[in-house]
C-alpha cells in the first residue's frame, strides 16, 4: 500500500524557536527515512533526475536508503552533488526534482530533499584522493556554492585548486546570507571540509580586483580561473526617505546577524534600535530577514505587493514565518519612509495594490487601488527586493564583458570573454538558487577539465 502523503518533517515548537537561532526543521529519524524511501516507485525514465539542476541519480540513492546502504547512498549523491546536507535543507525541491515526481499524479511527491539531507547528515564519506598536478593550477574566486562546486570537481580531477575569498571565512552566501535556523554553520563547515580533504586550499581576506587583479592570477601560475563572485549588490526602492537611519538592505542585515554576531549583546556590532521592523519583499531572503528580526525580539511585518499565492518564497518558509507570528501586509507597496527630527525611521507609508487579469504570459500585473495610503509605525525597514552582481571585479577587469544588469556574459561552456576565465552562479544569472549555482560551477569545471585534457602540456 503506497502512502499518499510525505513523511512529515519534525520541527521545533514555534513559540520556543522564536527565542533562539537553533534549527527549525529537525530532520528525519532512521525510521522516517526508511518509510519515505519506500514511497519511491523507482521510475524507469527518472523524471526527477532530469529536473535536478545537477542531475543527482535520485532513484538510485533512495533505493540505497531503503536497503539501509547509507554510505552507498552518499557515494551516489557525491557523483554529482558535493553538498547533500546543504542542498537537502535549502534547495526548492518542490519546484525542481519533486515537481516531476510520478507520485504527484495521484499523491504527494517523494520527499527527495528530506531524504538527501538525511543521507548527508548520517552517512560516512568515502573520498578518493588523487595526487595533485601542481602544473595545472586552478584559481576559484569566491567561496559560494558555484565556486565550491567548481573547486570540488577540479580537485577530484587531480588539479591544484586555490579558492580566494574576500571575507574572513569560507562559504559565501551559505555562511553570511542564510540564517542558522535554516542552515547551521556546522553543516556548512562539515561539507566544506570535504574539499580540504581533496587538497583544496583557501585564501581568505583576498579581494580579486583590489588585492590581486584578475590577470595577475595567470602570472601566479594559474592556468584557469573561475569567477563565482555572487550577487552582493543590493537593490533599493528609490522612494522618499530611503536614506533615513534605520533602513537596511537585507544583505547587510543578514550579514551582520549571521557573520558579525550583531544580534548578540556581548558583541560590538549593534544592529537594531526600537521595537518594530518592516521587511519589504516576498522571497526567501525576505523571510530570512523577517524571521531573524523576530528572533531578535522585534514585532515584525512583511510588506509584499502581490498576494499570498504569488509569494516567491518557499511554501515551507512562509508557513514557518506565519507560525512564528510574523505579520503579512499583502497587496501593499511602500511609497514613502518618514523619519523623526534626528533622521531615524518612524513609519512607512504604503499603498494598497490589486492584481489585473493575467496577460499573454499568464502573469498578473500589479496596479494601485484608489484607496488612501496607510501608515505602519516602525523603527527599522529592511529592503529585500533583489540584488545584482558584485561590481568590484567587473569594474577592475575591463576585458570582462557584462550584460544589461551587470551580469558576467558567458558562452555555453561558462567561459567569459577572457580566454580560460570561466564564471557561474549569481554573478552570471543574478540572484538564483544554491543548486543552480552548483550546476554552473560543475559545468565550468567540466570545461576546465576538457581544456586540460585537450592540452596535455597546458
């Protein structure tokens, strides 16, 4: 008898978790994993694999879980994805692999992400460490998901890889952008340690484009360069009062909370003043910022210009935010931020919005209603409406061609306009998902490996 519903994910109590940053989703037990693995139909055509950005052999690893061959399951995942514990937690499986699961024709999909996390958390890693060819050095710029994926595959191929990171610790957005309650830093550290085992070296506090110019990497003996510099430049609304004291980008807010311990009174990085926070936006970053603010003790409201059905954040994150008593002002758009005589935020003025009939693309436009604007009293406004690529490297490397929005242009092999310089992740696509960034890093690594294979003396 097939179970129609996914095996539930145990979660921490909503009232209790509002007081701490401990992980909310607690992970499957051994029996949970066996029960869920038994729901997989082992489809012949494997549609879930085709809809995974890195093409994990999902049925095979699930079969190994069902047969209690957990280490084999991890080895299968590691063939294409070096970060199962991370991806199992933060990837939007519901719109990728799980969306094409054959079970959805009658029931709920198999909980692929939850099983992937279980394997990553509990299996023993098997590593085939090859002697490194130091004549084939690869420089990876940025230690976010795309850079780490490229480094992993190049190191597995036996190349000497160095990852250059501008911050003082490794992980990029995995460390500074995603809160502890969704992705514990210990999990990030554990999966990065796999790269160290393979011989990958890390150089922190190095800003390529300032500390070292991109072309200098070739002078240092590197034969190929991968640019995974991310999308760390925040977008703002350009409304009156946006320069007031107490207006943050979500990037700054999350970085200060995750990376600088700004929410802890014993650290010298104070963050918020007052009692109320308004977060603008409806994506995962907005949910992360709002849920962090709630845990710091602030009455928190999310303002989003579309309806609940159009919220781009993962359904699970929205549900968790609602359980945590975060307020939602939907179909509302900010028009003005008001400040007191000292220039500090005191309120935000919003306009009620409405959705039009769907256009040819099936998407509804958002237009203002005739209602009078309404005011929300607040001490802090956090803007989470998007980001664009980090401009430092781009501005210093004139030969690097970019697109309209400042994204690095690449060909079908992830190669940029500079020979043997590759790029991927948010620096190329703009803000996207962790797994899509991993896929781009892997594709670039495949191109680097092909280049070395075709040039034995290179």
